[in-house]
């Protein structure tokens, strides 16, 4: 019985860690997309050419630069 409680506790900790990781990835992705939208709309409003490269499809890590 004691071993079963230990196994259940370990399983619950692993589930909580995975859930936390998924939530953090989702939050990072959301805020990166908001930042990208802001940068792109600002560049378009000023009629500027820009380069946008998304490095990671899950977190939306990106590189943004104004092209001369």
C-alpha cells in the first residue's frame, strides 16, 4: 500500500510538471504573437519593408527587422 501511494505521488508530480510546461509554452506563444502583430502593423502603418522569420512554430520565437 505504501509503494502505491509513492507511485501515485510521483505520477501526479510528473503530470503537474507536464501541464505547467504546456501552459508556459502557450503563454510564451501568445505573447510572442501579440508582439509580432504589433511590429508588423507598425511597419505597415509607416509603409516600411520588414523581414520576419519565425524560428519555432510552438513558441513563435522570431527575428524581426526593418529592411532598408
